[in-house]
C-alpha cells in the first residue's frame, strides 16, 4: 500500500504491461478554472475488480468519463485495453461495457424493446431473454422504461453494461439508491464477471461494497488519489485500535506508543503496534487489579482510512 | 419492435436506431397529428388563398414550412431531448459512430418533412396549383433544404439547454428560413438580389423558383450562386456543430 497527500503512488510511468487493462498517467481534467481531476495515476490489472472510492465531487465520475471516451483529459496519458479512449475506436467500444450513473434510456421504449435495440447496436452477441432472466426483469418486459422503479432501471442499466460479457466493465455507482436485496443481486452480477475473468472498474461511496467486491481500491479526494492498494495493504498501514472502560480510581496508564484518547471512563488507543501496546496495557491492568469492562481490539477498517484522509485534507 | 433486417453493419445499426425513433413518432399521436394534419390544413388554406398568386411562392412556402417547422424545429428538439436524457451518451458506448448516431436521431424528422412535402404536392395537384415543371430541380431544392435544416438543427442544439428551450432558440432561424425561401421567389433576380442569399433558406428558395419556372440547367450565375449559398450555410452550420456540440447534458 502506498500513500501520499499530493501525488498518487502506484506504478511508475512505464511500468504497466499487457497485464494492465487500464493505465493512466498524470491525468488532469479542468472545466474552466475548476480542476476536477488533479494529476492521477492508475494501473488496473486485467481480471481484477477495482473500486474507486470517494465522496461526491472527488473526481470519480470525471475519471470514468475519460476512460469511457466521453471526456478528454486536459493533460496526461490514458490507455484502455491498449487503446486511446479519446479517439473512441470501435474496437474498444466492442470490448467495453459502461453503466452510467443515471438516465440514458429512451423512456417510451419498453424493457424488451430497449434490449432488442441494444442487441442491434453492439457487436457482442447476447440474448435479451437471457438478460431479462438474469436481472429478473422478465415480468416487466413490456413496461416502458420510464415507468420502471429506480432499482429496476439500475438493473436494466447493468444488463446493458454487461451485455455480451465485455472484457472491461465500467460501473458508475452501480448500487446507489438500491434496496439491500437489489444491491446484493448487483454484487452477485459483479462477482460473476470477476469469476469469468473480466475486469471491472466501479465507483462507489459505499465502503462495504468496496470491501465485499474489490481486489484493489483507490480512494479519491478532491481530484487526487490519496491512497491505493489492496484492502489488506491499506488497512494494515492504518493504526489499529483497542478500547476499554476503566474504573474511576484506575492508576496512571503505562507508556504506550499509540495515541490515547479518553472520553469519560472510556479509553481508546490508536496504535501502529497493536500487539506491543495491548500487551503493555493488559499487563498494567493485571498488575494493578484493574477490571477492563467492554474491552475491544480491532484492526483499522476502510472507514477509518477514509475518515483519516478527509481529516488530513481538512487540516 | 421487430429486428431490422440489416444488423451488425454500420448501416444496420443506424437503421435500427432510426427505426426505434420512428416508432416513437408513430406512437405519439399528438406529434403525429401535428406533423401531418397541421401541414394538411395549412396546405389546403394556401392553395385556396394563393391559387391566383405566384406558384413558386406557394411551393417555396410549403417547402420552407416542411423543412423549417417539420424538420429543423423537431430535429433540434429531438437531439436536445436525447442529450438531456443521456441517451446520446449511452449510445456512444455502442458500436454506432457519432455521425451514425446523429443521423439516426434526426432521420424520423426528415422522413416526416418529406411526408409533409408529399402532402403539399398532392394538394397542389388536386387544386390545380402549378407545381414543379422541373421535378429534378425540385428534388435538388428539397435535398438542399433538408441538408441545410439538419445542419442548422445540430448547430442550434449547441446553444439549446433543454427541449423546452428549443421552442425559443429555433425561432430566429426558423423565421429566416421561411422568409429567405419565400422572398427570393418574387423579387426580380437583378441588381443586388444576391445579397438575399446571405439569408439561410434563400438558396433552396431560388432552386424552388427554378423548379417551378424552369431554366435551372441552362447554366448561368443565379443557380450556381443559390447552390453555393446553400452549401456554404450547410457547411457553416455543420462546422459550428462539429466544433461545439456537446454529448452530455448542459450543466
């Protein structure tokens, strides 16, 4: 796991290989005076699920738009499946599926008509009936898309993106607005793509979604990539914590390497060396006969990393 | 929706989307009625009102209404609506080319405009209004008008944020198309008449005049200037659209 505040640290330029589905170097995107993406590097390997996390306005959708060929970078280099998406080569569109954040439907067309039209517009072979069944839209096949619920529209959207099982699938917040059951079904579909060896790039602001699906994640904040790596790498670099409720007459604490915070009787320690600090703490409690109610120890979560990045930026 | 016969080819993909768009027009009874009944009523009114007038003026007016209202305004609204709905953005992830996508989106409007011209032609024949004595010249005028209106629609879409706003943004050019096409059918083609060709619509209007009065293929400066003006406006609109067209909804 690598981490910086200003510069993303992933692979060095030139380090990408045929194993990379997406390579981005020094990408910047400006809209007038506003810089939405402020110099990012990315390497997304073939066959992995890569999650781009971040708050609204972090630059995730702008980055995806560039990768999908919708937007042009102000500066930087981008390669998707070995091609330049700016020129929108047909060979690239034939191998890539894209799910938009919302919209994109002719609302008067029915679900079946939409799939049948898509069948004629893309080069990847697939069958509307299969997608209707896979995404549980069969009972809504003759309903105009504009009359579908938000969750049903997202499922149809996903069906179009995965049509013909493209090599690379780009999903922009695929589960936003879905109920838990629908979200679960979407996760299943993404895991199916993963098992089929497809590359999936998704954006989300649901941390549990990234934890459940992604092989690697990058957290964007204010147009930059603040941290990237596998979940284990990212979490391992973040301080773990333990906490306990102390009696009011507890003696002075032992010397700990971590950061100690007290809130009433509750003690929380953020530690980069959990084993050492926890051992010292338990030894201290045992030696002084201190009872530790509600003792808990846990590694850092992705949420901790996320909040830490936001806190650092705001300082 | 039936599957288009020619699929899997660039032409087949354009035809598939155009067919879907046409199906929507046919389903929309209000649009269908306004597209066909209104010109029918207008055509009837004109042939009865202007039956003794210059036939070139009547035919130019009919053509201008068909391409100005039937095509230019409708195509602008359709393109802008599809952009607002992010349909254009989605379709760009398919195997359609950008040009093919736009052709497919405006094709139904062009078909409706041609249908309106046919309605006008039938009315003229029924009520004895002299029509084109040179059918080939008339076809040339129609094609020139269609090309200019489509390019103008794409250019107008650049500056139109919503389908509702298209009712306003199309007004100036629609009036110019109508006025330009009609005025050149009765002004003497002498002196400084060429200045009128600076108005969009005037070029196709001159071609209609030749289609009704004859003499287009005799050569001469007038038809050449009319064609050049039409091409210039069409290329100008297309170049502007190509440079500034946005596929995403305007923010």
